[in-house]
C-alpha cells in the first residue's frame, strides 16, 4: 500500500481557543464542509472518553478522539490536501490536552470571540504555542453577535499577543448586519449563500468599503514586502507585486512566525469557514516545511549523541506518543504522531524511554464518526495503536535498530488536592484500578498516599478537573467514592542560606553504619527547581556514596521542614564529610544527607509558598463594587478593570486558597449573571499570619 497524499499536501493542525470562543462550532463546520458526516452532541462510537468533555460542552461534537482526518480542495481550485485536526479543549483545567497537542501539531488556528477579543486562556495557549514555535493563523469568530467588533478584537490581538498580526479580510457589516468578508489579496467581496453557506459568491467590493479596503490592502502589502528582500525592493520602487508573490512570501513569513494572518467570520452563521480552510493550506506548514524551521532532533539512548530524523518514509521510524486513552470497545489506545519512517502492522517497535519492545497490533486512523483500520502509516501521519502495554504519554517510539529519544512533553504540576475514599469495601479495588487508568491518560492527574493518615490523595489542575475525574470514575468504572474538601498544593522554600552537618552512626555488634556529610543549602529564584551540587574533592567521601547522598537530599526535599510540603527552588551543595573503611554504606549516607538537609533548611529562613491564580471576572456594571470588594477581601490584587460592551471585566491575581466555592458565591452576588475563569499563575510567599495558620493546622 503506497502513500496517497504527498507529504507537502499534509497539514497537521490544532484548533485552539479560550472557552466559549466558538471553537466547537468552527471544528464542526470544518467537518461539515470537508464532507465528514456528523451530528452535534452525539458520541456515536460509544467512546466514553469524550463524555466528560461533553459535560463541559467543550466537545459537543463527534470528534471522538484526539485526532480526526478530513480532506479539502481549495475554493479557488487546486489539489486536494489531507488535514489532520488535533482536538484541544478550551478550559484551563485541561491545559494538558492543549500542551501535548501543541507538541505534535505543525500549525494552529486560534479562534477568538468577536465580542471579547483576547481572553485569559487565549493568552495562555498563545504563549504555549510560542514556546513550541508553532506557526498560526487567527480567526475572529462570532461577528454576528451583539457587541461584536472586528476592529477591537484585532487591536487586542496586536496589543496583547503579537503586533505582527495582519488582517487578510475585513467584515462586510457588523452584528446582525454581518453579511460576508472582503478578501484584501484578491480585492473581492465574498458572500456565503445556500442553507449552510456552501455556495461561495464573489462580487466587487461595495462602494462604502472601497476606501477602507484600499488602505488595509496597502498596509498588508507593505507588511508582507518587509519580510522578503526581493518584494521590498519592488515595493520601494513602486512596482506592482503580484498576488501569487504576496501569497508565497506570506506563507514563508507565517511559517517563520514573522507574521500572523487574521481572518474573520461567523461559524454559527456559516460564514468564513471555507476561506479559513483555504488559509490552512495556503499559510500553515506541511511537515516538510517545518523540518527546515525546526529539524526533528533527539538523542540516541545507546550513545547519548544528538541525532536528526528526516521526515521521509524511507528514514528510520520515529514517533511520539502524545495521548493514552481507554476505549470501551478496543481497549487501550495510544495516539501517536509519526515524524519519520513507516509504521506497519505486525512489526515490533522500541519504546526508547523504557527500553522495551512492543508489537504493533492494530493501527487506527481516526475520522469524525468512525475508525478506519489500516495496514501502515507514513511520516507526517497521526493515528492510534491498539493495545500497547508499556507506553505512556510523551514516550518516543522508534526503530529498534536505530533508537532515538525525542524531546519530552513537560507537564505542569498540580495545584489542588482532594482526599478520596471508596464508599464500600467492594469499591476499594475498583477505585485503585480507575485511578490508575485515569492517571495513565492524564499526566496532570496524580495519586499519592498520606503516610500519616493512610488516606489516598488525588491532585489536579483545578476544582473542575478533579470533579470531572471523580464523575468519570463513577460513570465509566462504576466506582462510588467520598471526597474531602479541596486542599491547596502549598510548597516550601528557603530565603537565606545555611550549612549543617548530618551524622548517622550505629554500632550494634558486627558491622555498623557510618555516614557523615556537610551540606550547604541556599534559596534559588522562583521556578529554578532543585539543584544538587557535588563539591567533594580528594575522595573525602568515596564516589560510590555520592548518589546515595543525592537520593537522601531528594527524599528530604519531598517533605518540608515547616508543614511537610515539598521544598522547591533550593540548591544543596555537598562540600565535606567523612567515611569509615568498613562501616560506611549507601543507606548510612542517605540518612545522614536527609538529616543535614533538614537542619540546613531549618536554618536558611524557610517560608511557605502558595499558588496564585490569574483570575478574570465578567460582571454587569451594577455589581462591580461588590465583586471588587469581595476579591479584595480574598487577598486579591486587582490589576485592571476594563469595559466590554455593557459589562465590566476584572483582571486580578488571587490566592487559590481563597477561591474555593467562588462560582456559587459569584452567582449569588450577581443574580446569576457573573462568570469567571481562573488559571494558575505562579507561587508566591504566603503572608506570615496565613502561613502560621497552615503550619499549625498540619501539626
């Protein structure tokens, strides 16, 4: 079976947005126009993994998996392309989905609400895309809504995300009078007729918009010309630059993240989506384009040397597993993206992260409403393998003869925890199994035991995240569980520096135990993590005991000195000590290191850190005073209050500990008319009186 679509005709894209920006409707229209039959809110395949996002109403369409495939032929004519769409939810609690998708996609379509413009989650996903250097285009949606403004939304993108965002279209009419768009490159007015806007009608630009279109086009041509030396010369000489030249230069500039094309429309009213699909083909990269920008690099685990893979079918196989899901019909599904080589059914592949080989049983290609079982996949493809046993999110799959470890996906740490216990003895075993399954799927969901109380603690990215995971346990695994009050994931660190000695000496007849170390502990800037430095010289402590010292310190870091929370952002330096020829052992040095670290941390001005949330509250103007007052009472810092149509938007930073149950409180304060979004910002030192209460509560 040979490749049907050439690699340059592939587009691996993600549609990313703030919650409620209309991403679902855009995706649904894309599936409609590309001929994939579907129905809103239906999960045909019984794939219950999507049910939890159905509760969220974020995946009320039948993209029943992490990726779906569709095909598009440009409206102006040209060859058909394969578009793989990677599904991403809009809620910040599910940021893991966005992050792992950005790692494997080649381009992004960022959807904005035409009324709200840039919202908090828009910024978060934008910065995540910046981190992965993902080229993107923008779609300002919902221009038919009351209060929609293309101009304001565009300005918010340019001011808050990227000044190089340039419109390729402007709307014809606004709000209820929104009729179509003007294509600035082709100088046409485009209308969408028919029951579902499937008939594209191109007409001359209306007289009332001609002046604006000429001005906007001149700015667009100048912006594109500035990215290309040849075109700039033409532009400065006053020569005409052809449309095909502009498109070619804009494609290069978009792929290099020098410009961000902006499109507009209303997905709900079936206006603009086909042109957005054209833009995906015109301006977003194929896997080949992207290889030139950021080559596929990894490390050979045998030699630790850096190696590069070409995105070719005859290259050595390499792929990244970016999502694990449990399917009620086929079992364990591992979603993967192939970067190089070919994957065939029945062959063996190496999990380079674990060193274990796995047999490729069934390979599935995902479509909106069905799965297609296929024999092989090629470079650039996205698909799923059924039944891999030892593969988890972020693992590299490669050719056993030519192993490679690709860059891992780094996930954020959980900020909130809950106690959980089974309601009955019969639920005990099922609870353990369901939690393990969910943790395999979601790397931001953690399970731990509290040794002091014997309780099970689950941790995640927010109240909603944990609430939905507990609901999934009940619906998918039939587990009834009691949950405790949410707990904040506090951390500890040190502000100063201190040195301490750790000695562990035991003599009880025969061989004893002897470990002796001196450690220096110093605080690091926020976000630097834990660093261990070995400054032992001249064999004062033999080299074979150094790893044991590091292990002892790492274990001590996990349980802090103030209230038992993990210690972060510290450097521990081993600089002195002694050993005994006979009695010294790894366990003795490990214990000595833990003692020394505890003593030094206590002497280095330990402090408690609490998670601070970036919060946006949207309220009618008459409730502004009450809501601001309440946020201040919650130790919140108001950063900005802005207007949006006839409502007020409050941006604030508030400690997570103060935000439990806020949804209910806000509803009661605003007669049910207020809404808010919240996402983790950073850790900050907790005020003395608050820290004291937390410390005393833990003792």
